[in-house]
C-alpha cells in the first residue's frame, strides 16, 4: 500500500501474530474473511447520503420522508456506536500513538503493558489487526506488517498490507476530519486571543 498521511491519534487495537506470512489473504479472501461485526458501517453512510439528496430533489412534499430517513440513519449510527463500545468495554486493548491510512504506531511501553515481555515483534512479522472507533461506530479488520524499529526505539510502526478499500477510505476521511477539527479549534483560539488583546486597555 502507498504511504498515506498519519496523525497522532489514540485508538483501541488488537494484534494477533501470524506465524506464516503465506496465510495472509488476498483482497478477495479478506473480504470473505471479515467478520460481520467489522462490516457495521459498510456502505450505509454513502447510501443514506445519496438517498437524502435524491429525496430532497423531489420537492417539499417529500420533506417528511427525508426527515424519516435521516432520523433512521442517526438511530442506526447510535446503535453502531453502542455496539463498538460494548465490544471493547473492560478489555485490555492496545492504544495506538499514531494512525492513518497506511498504518499505525504503538509505543514499546504500550506493547509491554499488554503483552509483557512476550510480544514477538520482529521486523517483517505479520499480524491480524482489529481496530475500534467507538465515536464513529466503526471497526476495522485488516492485516499489517511490523516495520523496522524507529531510531528512537520507543515506537513500533505497523503498515497495512491487507485492508478493504472502503475501510481505507473511512480511515483517511476520519484522519482528515480530525485534522480539520484541530485546525478549526486552533484558529478559533487565535481569534479569541486576538479579540482579548484588543479589548484590553492600553
């Protein structure tokens, strides 16, 4: 997979060591292997958005139908968020320190917290990965390879080798949404700071 943007981000993750790299599925086999739980979001958000636009284009007499579609969509998303939260509740999961469409980083201290001294981490090792996003009501099932250790030796990076295109799109969209939100908040803070300075008497 090509290198995609990553940001500092903590999400819940599971790693399952794959001793035989030859068992990593191809794209078609991966799609068949993905458990139902990890198909929660599927194509529903895109379908809802397209339907909303088409219904709205029909005129005012379809406003009630559009409202119903949007309410149902929000209810489904709420249930998905609850399901993901229930799935990870009380479990001793890893937390990433960086994340993006290409892969993710996990600190060595975090790996030690979960695995103790038993983490079999050698560059080139393959892992089955489960990632959980409670806020988005989403979960991703993929395969990743452990990269060479960072020079600092404090973070281990994993690059996706098998990831469904729809999951990659969802990850990239989430990463850029987080960045936009961060930039907006920083801009708002600067505006407030400037306004405060202007209000202060000379």
